[in-house]
C-alpha cells in the first residue's frame, strides 16, 4: 500500500482493460453493419438519419471506452514503475540499516 492509502491489483487493472475492450465487440459490429433503408415512405429518410446518428453515437462510445482502456494500461505501467521504485528504496533502507547483512 502506498503512503496515501491508494493501492491497485495489477491483474485486476489488466482484466478491467480487457473487459472494456471486449465489451464493445457487438456494438462495433452492429454499427459497422447497419442495414440500408429502402426509400418506400416519407419517413424512411428520417429513420435512415436516425440510424446514421445511432451509428455515429456507437462509434463515439467505442472510442471513449477504448480511451479508458488505454488509460488503465497507462496506469498499470505507472503502478509497475512505482513498485520498482519502492522495492529499490526498501533494498537501500535495508542495506543502510544492516550494512548488507541479513539480520
């Protein structure tokens, strides 16, 4: 645990990023495979526009989720760096206290 009480389980972080990425698979497929609207009525244009807007919104949601997953990946790297710095600090403190002896 760090001095400010924040801690992270790196496996959970990786799992969160992976779950976020896979959560949009069906949404991505649906957004990319929107059916063509037949021009059979006066409302078809409005329905087509609405479906286009839904596809754009789905794309924006997918992009936002991917950005969050990238941020989680970046934080995982930060935690790893922090762990390495703390381990080095502890080794130094141990060495300073015990003069390199395993007491």
